[in-house]
C-alpha cells in the first residue's frame, strides 16, 4: 500500500495499541526477511561431496560476520534451516530463512546487497545452485513524529490518563514503520491492566481486554484521538509542523 502511495494524501496516522503500561510512541527495528535455497546433485554412493545443507551452514557463518561487521546494533534473527530429503539420503535441497535487523532500513539494504553479492561470488566455489529472495515484505524502522506524540500525550492527560512513560523501543518489526516514512505517525501504548506485572502478550492479558479498567482506558484513548484529530483539522500550522519534522527526520 505504501508503494502504491495510498497514504500520500493522509495528514496523520494514529496507531495506538494496548499494552501493560502507558507509553509514548517510540521506535522499532527495520527488518529485511531473506530466504536462500541451495540445490546440489548428490550421489548416494559418494559421501565426500558437499550437500545443500553444507552450503547453508558454510554460508551462514559468513553472513553473520557480514551483518555484524556492517554496523553496530545489526544482527541476524529468526534463523531457520530446513533440509527436505528423507533420513537415508544426502540433502540435495536446503532452505534457510532469516531476518536482517538494523536500526535504519538503509543499513539493512546495504547488508542485503552485500549478502547477494557474496553468495553470487562463492557459487562457483561450492558448485551449488542457489536462489535468494524476500519471503515477506521488509519493514522500515518506525519514525515517531515527536510533535504529534506530544499533542496526543497532552490530550490523553486531559482525559485522565496521567501516568505516561517515555517512549518504548521495540526489537520486533512493525508494518506501520514503513508508513511512518511517508506520513507523520505515532504508535503509543495504552495500558489496559491494573497489574503491570501481567505480561503482554499472555492468556491473562487477553482476559484483561474485557475488564472494566480496560474499557475505561480505551474510551479515554478514543476521546484523546478524536480531540487530537480536531486539533489538526482546526490548525493547519500543526500539519505543516509535523510534515516539516518528518522531512527533517528522513534527511538525517
């Protein structure tokens, strides 16, 4: 939807979510999910030949070095390696999936390009056919619009949600992160549990969504969203301010 410019004519994106504490909108990690498939012609009479699984393991060690050497805070996550042959055959096909995590999407894109070049370069050395692709859409890091976050937090306090922590920074990808690169966006946390020790997610947290406390806080958040929307409808200077902030953040 972002590539189709669906959000280009939208002034703001509000994306509050329930949590076990109130918090301002923060950041998320940029994520690029890659899949690499290796295929080799194995001979069951010769156990000296490299298998597709060997190629995966050999490659993964170097990929990990490429990622860690590229930038501080970049790493591989959710690695999964599968070899599809039966137990009495050498693996002729193996697939590995993993995510490149980085603080900024451009860092992950550089790493992805380095990985593609590396795998192409070693193909003749390991005599293995390969295919590399994205197995899901990449997610850019969340860019929180601080002006928008400040106005929404003030309106939350006016509606009775006073205890608001500083921004939460999450390590998992957010689809809305990509949207935040085109439209001023916030992703604040709204507390729906009276006991902050209840983990989110959990069965107990799920059951708390129908509590009176959760209902009251959600209605307060809805009212704050509506008031914030009115603020931006009535004041075009605020729209100009958050748009200028987004453009500045994108140019950092």
